[in-house]
C-alpha cells in the first residue's frame, strides 16, 4: 500500500458487553481506542431512507488499512467525530498486507 493514500487517522474501539440484572446483554464500546492507525476512506453509496416516519441516510464506506491482527467485526471505527459500524473485513488476497473494511456510517 502506498503511504500517501493513508491520509486519515482512525481509531478502532472494541465492543464491551455487559449483562444486566434481568439477563439482558447490552453492547457499548470502549472509550479508549484499541487500535490507532492510518487509513484510506471513500464513500461507496448513499441512500435516503424513511424509518419510523423520519427521513434519514444510509451511507456506506470502504476503509483500507495496513494489515493488523486483532481487527474484528464487533469493533467500531472513529474518524474525527464520525463513527462507522463494521459490516465486513477482507484480508486482501489473504496476503496479510492490507485489510479492506466495509462500514456503515452512523448518523
């Protein structure tokens, strides 16, 4: 990967699952980053949606980073004030050189 394309600094935050007294499990994310790295980010698609009578957007992105062990589907990506939910992770050509992450921006 060319270093010049990795112009965005992102942090990945691990999921923290807690169990309440009634047995229900809630999921939150750690306040401190698990991984900090450089990335290439670009938008793939945007759709206008109407959910529960409210208009909104569904925006998907692809995020490329150098290969890192420990990147998981239940992590969250932070880029400045923006937050992305990981949908899929692909180890490009299984060469352990770069990861291509499909993510949905949380609005």
